[in-house]
């Protein structure tokens, strides 16, 4: 069972509905990529959990510590924890007490304590991200390690035309556009983490509220 102590809060990011994409080596881009809003979307916490050390790693006179970093990273990174927070990166893995062997298994089950960088998102949160793809049913918006779906019916208060070849969505009456690379502000309207397979997790967005949409639209409204 994971627990946490000494929580450090980092700056918050953006959201959407659709696909999970895990980017371990360059997770720092999540912090400093696009315009970032809100608080506490990224956290560094101290956690405790159990890893399985296979029997073939157990050698007389050899320390198991050399395997713990790799096994812990494989076990915990790219997954949701028991509070539906996505684990981006783990570091500083420390074994706690002696491990235990289950009869008939042969492996050691070892408790470890470690630091974890978490990505946290909540229902109805206002988030920011960048359009990563346009398709026939809307746009995917990249928010940290996730790609969220902004359905075509939720992009603006206007009927839209979608040009997938150009990667552009345009309002028929307003002429407003978003396309690949556009920065957008949106609200999370559906959030369904899949703990067994994070790639099947779904996050739904809307831009059909005051103060939401493409940053270009928002700046235009402020100037008016």
C-alpha cells in the first residue's frame, strides 16, 4: 500500500480526453512546456510500495540494491497510483527492512520507499495545453503526459468545418480557427483513468464557456 510524506508542490499544467502518452526521460518538458496554469498538478511525494525481485537476481554474495532502481521504475512509472495520480518518474529507491519470500514463488517481495513525480488532474479543472492532432471528430490536446479529446461539438459556439489535411478546425460563422500547435484553455468535463492500462484512460474537454478557447480568441475578447 502506497503512502506519502513530505509533499512538494510543483506548478500545474493542462488536460484533455483521449490517449495516455508517457515521456519518462524528458518529463521536465511537462513543467516548462506550454503556458501553465493552476496549482498542484505536479507533485513530488515520498511513497512506499512493494516490488518483486525475481529469483534469478538472487546470487550469493551479491547485493540486490543494484536491481532495485530498475525494477521499481518498471513497476511504478507510467501507471496510476491508488489515488488515480499518474506516476511520471521515480527516484531515490530505498529498500525497507528485509524482503519476504512466498512459498512456491521463489522471488523476494521487497518494500521500497522512493520519490515519485506525479501528474494530478481533477474533474472540472481549467487547464491549458497545445493541440497535437486534428481529426474528423475534433482535436487532441496535449497536457503533460496525456492527450485529451476536445470533441468538435465542444470547441466553440459555432458549427465547425474540419480540414484534417491542414490540421485546422474553423468556425463557419465566426471564422475562428484552431490547429496543430494552437495553445488552448479548456475545462475538464470527463475524467476516466484506467489503472490497468493507462493508455485507455479518457479525458474530455470543453472550450464552450467564457474565458476558454484558443489563446488568440481570449486575447481578442480582452481587447474588445
